[in-house]
C-alpha cells in the first residue's frame, strides 16, 4: 500500500484532484467585475465582430473566440461560464509537472511545482476569473515544454508544434511574446553549444511574429492608447516603485488584505531570493541546470521588461498581466527542494503552507470583488416599469448589462478618465447618457448606482449634483455600492 502512495502518477493524480476541488469550490460566489463583463459581452458578439476587434480590446481575440463557443455549450450562470478558466487552471498542474520533468528529470521538483500550482492562491483566483490568464499560462508552459523537446529531438515536427502553440499563446495575450523573448535569449546564449537549435528558435519566432502582424495592425488602428490596458498613468494614479517586488509575490500568493500575511509572504519571498542567489553563486555558471537558466530568462523577460518600461515611462500595469511568469516562479521554488544543504527546502515548504493558508482565506474570507450581481438584482427586483437606471461608473454598468439586460440603463457621460470609448459601449449593447437624457427616458423616477472604484471624486460630485436637483425616495447600500432612487420634483 505504501508503494502505491509513493507512485508518482498516484501523487500527481492526487494533486490534480486537490487542485480540481480548490478551483470548483465557491466558483460562482464572486460577481463578474468590469473586465470579466467585457469578456462575457464581447464573447456574445458575432465572430466577425470579435475578429474585427469591435470592442477595441488591447488583448488578442483567441480567448474571446473560445469563450464565444463555450457560452453556447453551458448554462448562462457565473459558475458555468467560469468553468473554461477552471479547465485551463486544472490542466496547468500536469503541464507544469511535465515541463519540470523535461527540464530537470527530477520528480522532487516536478511534484513540488505541481503541488504549489495546485494550491497557489493566485492560480485559484484566476481560475475563478472570466479572463484569459489561465489559458495564457497553460499555453506558455506547454509551448516551453514542446520547445525543450524540439531542441532535444531536432525534428521539424516538434518545431512546427512549438510555433503553433506559441502562436495560440500570443493570440491569447500580448505578453506571451515576452516569454518567447526569454526562449530566444536562451537560444542565443546557447548558440555555441547548439547552433541548429538557435536557428530553429529564431526562424520559429520570426514566423510567429509574421503571423501576428494582421492582428497587430488591426489593434493599433482601433485602440486608443489613452484608454484601457497599457495606457499611461493618469494624474490620480501613483507610480509604485515597489512593483518590482510586489508583482512576483502577487504571482505566487495572490492578493491579501491581512497585514500579517502580506508581511510574512514578503519576508519569505525576499529570504528565498537572497539564498537562491547565493546558491547560484556556489554552483557557478557552468553548473546551473539548463532548465533553471531557461526558467530564469523567461522570468526576467516577462517580469523585468515591462517593469523596466513601467519605471521609465509609467503605464497602467496590473500584476495579472504578468501571469506568464507565474509558472516559472513556481518552478524556481520547486528547484529549491533539491538544495538539501541550504534553507531553500524549508522556505519552499513554508511557501507551500502559506499558499494553502491564502487559499483557505480566499474561500472563507470576504468577497474579493464588488457585488455587482447583487446590486443589479436589487434594482431589477425593486424597480417598476418606466424607471431608468443611471450608473456613474462603467465598473457597475458593464456587469449590469450582463446581469440585467432587460433594464433601461446607461452610464453617465463625462467621466474624466474613461476606460472605453462610446463606440465600445454601443457595440456591447450599452449607452452613454447625460443626466437630462436619463430623466427624459424615465417616467419621472430613476435609479442611480454609485460604485466608487473609479474616478471617485468625479462620481461623488455627480451624485451631489443629482441629489441637489431631485428628490431622494430610497437609499440602499450593498458593500459600498450605493443604490438610490430619485424622483423628478413637481
């Protein structure tokens, strides 16, 4: 019986089962937020509009294509639609195990990396999100696995497969190109030892880039660089000089509202990095495993390049956009288990326990995202025919288009920091209204939903203006989302 439990396949199967349970648990508890609502609404568009980038997304269309077909297969519930992210999140566990086996041929590293992936709060959080990040991580890991196989087998078929998988990855998220940059840099540094692999890598990356040009031209023609993702920081946003440190911690442990937990994971991460560097110095350049070199170069490119640009020319850079680096950070932790004469195995074990604590806290703790579903349901349940609904923020408006499309509703015009142009709202089935237009379309009574997650001072000023001109009939609050019913004075 003991031999059965020591079987690596049984161990991996147990980790996959654990990851499956942790990802299914509370899957539908959280409401969709702004970006997830965009995913849902964009995927509901005809394929031609997705291909034409009608929603002017800075993200390539592959995820929206897959989600489009997924929505036709599953019930229209948050739990069901998010299962596509769960699927990629679960597949990432064996994919990470197989990649580690190829890179290191050591089950200790492979099983440790699989265990870390299974319980990581970051991976579970984004397995619960209707976005492309688990798909991105899965494709990058599998693409790197196939790349390593192509280098060893020296077969044209493996190079074609490597190119095909990474083409899917870059059509999922732009930052997959950064993982390709890490692979290309590894091939360049290894040029003397494997010239044929260098040329195979260079030609494949060139072909992938050429195949991406059609979408790049379309994206650059449509997307306003002042709006949405990758936009320059606005005056109200603060340059975070510590993002270089907090980003990798987030990619391992997810978010935390607990001061003690945040301090502890930061301490463990810093301790691990310091000792990790010392271990590399002990090994010397020639003794560092090739798989570790490749992982480090991918991390440097995926994390380092955007963060360097961010510090030089600040732009909107959410840590989640760096998700392609997350599996390779876990691989670094897994490698630490082989350094028996150092503290690294203990730090990796502590990291595993902290991830499990973070995951439990995520499941039993308060909601991470605003409860837009509940706020929209309240208005839908308490409203009467002829009443209109005005949102002061697109943060509540786009989820409301998903949850209650039957309502007559719009988002207030004049946001000083708009995140989407009017054409996108129109394409998604929404409208931008002035206050006068809101009142004109109503029966004299209208709802106002105020979600203060964006343009906060402007929203407050708009509410004060409305409250000064119209009579407040009802006021309700759901976790800081204000819901107000106004009536036009006689």
